């Protein structure tokens, strides 16, 4: 079986899967019907072992010969609380919920990879083990501050896995371009809640009050200067405030101001330094006669792409798509809970060009996000080719070791 031809032969099926999932999106931790759909498709495949309700609505399907190396492929299944504004004939039927980040495409491409790799296993062409991880809840966290990946890890999905790969559709590149990066490639994501406390008072007698809004002015200026002046320019960091809440009526100075924001960073060291410096900013309230509270919730760790895994992906791409352009650059300051998995074992995510040539900016997490479906067989083929190369490498009788060298950072 030629891999590209096999993937192209699935094109109509890939579109059907993707469009069905697009019409029936489900939010994080609510992917019950999505999981049923995936399981029903997996049951059509011979000699595959299926586990359900892994880390929530997660699914793990396994092909194995019992010996040899083990590789995992991962796709996320959840959607976002966004009202779709597209006009195609498969728009979301769930009001206010939309696959605005391409997880419908990711799931479809992984299903395609399962079908093609199962053929190879059943024909005796591959030896080893492949785990197909269909993950819930990538987009959001629960009351414990956890998304889907750590729950699946806790249930052992990475046990005895030598390496893991994932992909993400990429609307800033056209079909036929892949973006890759070695080392830290997406951000650590932390969320903070801070409170500036004063005494409040009458709006007509501000000199008698300890005014937290007055303190806020200086604190905001210092906050936005912190990244540029207190963090090394060699560190990749970002800090933003998204919510400020204070007061109830015009003539009462409030007793406190509540602020919420996000901190993004690449390295563990920069993550700790940024959190420390931002808390010091809010500590300024004490110099103005007030006080403060600062609570930091650590989210997903930075996506850390392993160089050797990337090398296998790159070689696989060049073998099946010799003309494909590979763009080497970090993926940005967004978060990706696949970072929990690459924190545990060598792994890598690549970005797959998917932009439509209609002149619209259909970016991730927007109401008009959409993809050129010609990317679907390409992602499927890269998955399959990478698995083939991985399982057939003699040196993989020894575990991969993470290489910290970053390329294109």
C-alpha cells in the first residue's frame, strides 16, 4: 500500500467524518456523543483493542503485534463555546458551540490513520505497537484546574510508550506547508487572580479613603513595563490582564479591585521568574497604604518538541511529499495541553497548513474559522508515514532521549 495513495483514497470518508463532527460539536468534558461516534467507527476495524472512558470521555485504540517499539498518535475531540458564523451546509447544530480550533479535523485524520495502519498490521507489514489517543477536554479545565491530558496520563495511556506525535491545523499556512519547531514551541499557560485592597470611602471625601483604584493606576503601568524591563529579552514571555472589576455606584470609592490575567512563557525558569515579578507588582499596593492578594493557577506546561521525534517526522514528510515546504518556527504563545504529554515522554506536534484561499482571516478560535479539506489526507498520510518510519528503525530498540537543542527558535 502506498501511503499517499491510501490517504487520498480516504478523502471522501475523511470529509464525511469531519463534517459530521463539525455539525455536532461538544464542549470540554461533555464529549459523550463524539466519543460514541469515534468508537462506532473504530469497531469497524479488525484486530484493534478499544478502551473507553479513559480520563473522562477519552478513547484509546491499540494495534499491536506484541513486540517491538511503541508509538502513540493523539488527537483532541472537544469544541469551543463560540457561535458559528459560517455559511457552508454543515454548520454547527449545537447553538453556541463550534469546532473553531479544528479538533473535528484532528479526530478525522486520526481515524484515517487508524484505518490505514490497521491494513498494514493485518497484512503483516508492521511490527510493534501503535496507540491512538482520542483526547477530551483540551480547550478547558475543570474545577481542579486540569484539562483532559493529565487525566488520561494518570490512567496510564503513556505507559511503555516510546514516543508520541500530534498535529494541529494551521490557518496561517496554505495546504502543502507544514510548520515545525524543536524544543519549546508553545507556551506555559498560567492564570492569576489579584486583589488590591484599600478601605474605600465616600466619593466626595477621597482624602479620607484608601483608594484601591488610585493604586491601580501605578500598578497597571508597572505591570505592563514588567515584561520589558524585569524579564530578560532572551526569554519568551507575555503577560496580559483580561478583567478588572471594582465598584458599584458613582459616589462610593470601592474597598477593593479584582484583576484577572494570564501569564505565558516558554522555559520553566522564565515561568517562575514571570510569576514572581508579577506578584511583586501587586505588592506595590502596600507602599500606598493598601494590601494585596495574589493567586496563581498553573495551567498546561509548554509544548516541548523532541528533536529526534521531529527528525523522524521531517524525514517521513520528505519521503512521501518531496516538494512540501517545512517552515521552522515556534508556534506562538497559545497553550496546548499536549505539553503535559511531551513533559512525560519524547514527543512532538507539527502544524498542518489548512487555509482557504478566499481572502478571509479564518483564524483559530474565531466564529468563521474553517479549513481547506484538502489538508485531511495530507495529515493522515504524515501520521501513517511517521509510524512506519518509527517502527522500522532498528535503533529504537533503545528508548529515545530528549534532546534540548532548539532549531529555528
